[in-house]
């Protein structure tokens, strides 16, 4: 059965939940996560459930791990009301609102309607695969942080579009952005070099995170290999950190 059609100010969501950011430069910050359906890529390692469904899961109460369902598509007013309610229940707890997916920029049209009001409640953090620069540009006035991936062929088995990532990062660098590259045992030196050069060309201030791929809850490459990768990247772009997916170890959503 087809999922419901959406109006311009509605979106098919997968889930809304309260958790701790487990990746990147905001690791450890409490965020309110809004996960959008659909993605424009098909990465080999993807384990995210992003297929649009008839309903969206809402964590209720927030942080409990208990989920209830509401029908898709979801209107912006519903999300704003929920965010207001969660903020009132936990004053000061939330650092920001994370737009995640799937690929949230596929819903750029809807987000243009939603973000002005949501941003009055919390700063906005976008998690993106870094391949939709035109859509990003339309949302820049409403974004505080951008977490952007560079998708390496060795991990995704997709062709890496370096020019597209470059154009994306040039735009994202107008926000407090950082770049994440998922790396594995088989990541070749030339991919690390190209990624480091791309980020260094745009700004020495942009953090580049090497995120070791996780398999069955474990980091799937040796610490020796990670140290060697960090060393190689640092010779080109000194602002490099190794950060695994920490939420996996904390049993968080
Ligand atoms: S971009 Fe993210 S959500 Fe989309 S397929 Fe790749 S890992 Fe999955």
C-alpha cells in the first residue's frame, strides 16, 4: 500500500525521541531528535529504518524508550506543540533539535515552513549525507549546526561525488559545521587524503571526525589502524578527531 501523500507543510516522519547525541562534535549533548523518512542514497553499511510508513513513533514520555504511534504525514503544528511540551517537562535539558533521517534535506520545502517556529524554541542541528547543496542553501538562515558526511566509496560502495561534497561544505561552512567520514579497515589512504584536502581547502577551523564503522555493536577496526589514519589526516588537516558512535554503548535510541 502506498504511504500517504504529503502537503507542502507536512512530512512523513519515522520517529521523534529524546536522547543523547552519540556522534561528532556535540557528543554527549541532550537533543530532541526528529527522524525524517526517505533517503537519496543506499549506503552498504546503513542500518537506519527510513522507509516511510503509515505512522510515526513518538517516545512518550520522552526518554522512557516507550513508543506510541500517530498517523503520517505530520503537520508542523504537531511537532511544534510536542517540542514545547517536552521543553516544559525538562527545563534546560535540551541543547538543540536534531533533524535526522534518512536524509532530512529531501524535505527542504516542508522544513522551510517548520524551522522558523521551531528555531524559536531550540537551536537547529542538521545531520545530512552532504549531497543536496541546493536544498541546503534554502535552509541556511534557520540552521545553527550542520553535521555533514563525506561518503567514502570503500564503506558505502557508492561512487563518492567529491565535487558535490565540496559545494555542500562551502555552503555548510556558513554554520557551525563539521565533517564526518565513516572509516573501516579497508579505507585506503587516498580516500583519507582526498577528504582531508577537501576540508582543509575550505577552512582549517572545520573539525573532521573519523568515525570507525560499527558492526554488531563493536568497532570494526583496530586501534592501531585508527591511530595511523588520524596521523595521516592530521598531516593535511590538523583539526581531526576520532569519535565512535557512543550511543551504541549506552543503549540509547
Ligand atoms: S545516507 Fe544515511 S540514511 Fe541514507 S542510506 Fe546512507 S547511511 Fe542510510
